[in-house]
C-alpha cells in the first residue's frame, strides 16, 4: 500500500497491485512549488484505456506536431533543470484525470504496441504520475489562457502550453482537491479489457507487453524536488512523436463537451472509442461509478 491520500486524493491509503508499485508518493498533500522555468501542458486522450496503459507502463506518445511542442518544452525546461508538467484529460469526459511529469526526452525511433490504435502513434517518452484524481472541469474553467485566444484551459487542444502562473494554479488544484474517485478505481476493469483485446488481436496491436528494457527505469529518472531531467539535457529531436495518438497537436476537441476529435494525443492511440470515464461529460460533478466487468 502507498500513502499520499486515497485513489481520489480524499485521504486514505492506496492499495495497489504489484505492477503499480512504481506509483510512489501518489497524490501528495504537500508539493514543493515548481521552480522558475517549469513548463505546463494539457494532454488530451481519446480513451481511458490509453491512460491505463500510461499509468501501468509509465510512458506516453503523441503526434509529430505534439511531439515537437513537448520536445521543445523538455529542452527549455531541462536547460534550467526544471520540470515539464502534463495535465491529462480524456476527450468528452468533462474532467481532468491526472498530472504527470515528463522524465525523459522523446525517442522518435521507438514504437510501443500498447495503445488503443497502434497505427496512429510512434515514438515514446517516460512519465512519472504524481496525481491521479477525477477533477471536474468546473474546478478549472476560471483559468483563462491568454495564449489560446482567451479560452478556458478546459477548452484546450492536445499539448496546449499553459502559462507558468496558470500552470501553478492548476497544480495547486490537483494537490488540494478532494476527489471522489480516480481511474485507479477501474484498474481491474481496464486490465480485463487489455487482456481481451490482446486475446482478440492474436498477437497484433496491444498484444505485446512493454518489457522493462524498453522503458528503462520505470517512469524514467526520478526527478528530485519536482525537477525533471536530473541534469541530463533533453533530446533536441525535431519532430518527435510523443503522445500516442493521431496528430494530437492538432486536437480540436475541448475537455468540456466537444466530440472526440481526430486530433487527440497520448497513448490514446487515436482510437474512436468514446471516453471511458464513468459519468461522462454531462455529469461532471458526479462521483465515478464503479465499472462493471464484462
């Protein structure tokens, strides 16, 4: 078991399966303020299935444009030994589901066969999940991004950069919000779905588990005191695929209520599956309903 609050951050203890033992200090109640130079980006995903894979394997992937944007953030933050924070939201879910730090540069040559749609994503980078909480968009909608036509952060496209002061505000909401649930509540459900997909694929997409040799250290190098990079200069790879889905940088669907867009990112593999979040976007303030096994 791990401390740091319940799965939704409501205080309690997390009881995680062995394969999630790398999720140490999840949902910390005390978080050192990000140093100067920290970067913040929104990550949009097509399905919770890919969020599940990211949590399990500590990796993510995106589109060429999304990868370029994140690679630049990694380089710039790394030069100052500052972290790159990623705020995750599944399209049409009406909420944010977690926050993670990039812990490696983007490897454009690597391709992981674990996403909902493996043909749309290539490249990979490591992430360290710090918060896993279901937080409704209503908690973030007041945060307006001057670098995105004055729209609320909840209307962001994939890999949208968030100005530092707004990113710090979002991080503080993740730290303090007492959520009623998280995707971890459905971990067994998504494990079952993954096994079923693998069995159906018969060795095709999603059938190959990610070996430790591909991931390196789980979640990438541990970033001390909230910093990412540990002194290693971020890769300067130009067009890196980082989020695992179709051209995610182009994602046009908003976190609020827009339909799934063909431009979402992350291990979501651009699948056409609707967001798996219980409650959906309409009932964004309702607690997650326990998913039923098939």
